[in-house]
């Protein structure tokens, strides 16, 4: 099976857990793909002390900037600019603020009577 081959030498229990959490009957839908991407964004922020450059993860996952920034916003991260010493222009940075505040869901247009 392709997943076991890609994750080798991971134990079978890890592969089964990934299959249960991120697929529906062995099929990965858009919802599951979004779940994986937001998990990657969250782990990236946690590993880098709650602040990371979306460009690095975007290049690894082969996504465009707008899509990657959307995943960071979905986990509650703020996208800003940071200019490092010796760099000509500022680089985008995603910062996971504490306490965590999620974006509000739009409810659509009010119903007419």
C-alpha cells in the first residue's frame, strides 16, 4: 500500500492512526487535506516558538502564498512582516498569538420576511 511505503519505517499502528484521522474509508477528501495542512501549520508554529515563516512550509507543500496564509489564519495566527538584518525586503511571518482567538464565521445574509 502506498501510504505504508511512503511512511516506511513507521510502525503499522502509526500508519493506521493516520489513515483513520485523515481519510474516510481510505479516501482523502478536501476536508481531510485541509485538516492535514492546518495541522502542519500549527506544528510549524509550535516548533518555531509560535512564530514561523510561511514561505518555508509553502515551498515544502507546493502551495501558493494566499492558500498557505489562509491555513495559518484558520489556526488563529497573524500574518505580518519582519525584516531581518542584512535582508533587502521584509519577509512574511506567521505568529500564533496567545491567548488564541479564532476568526469569526460569516453567517450569510439575513433572511427576508
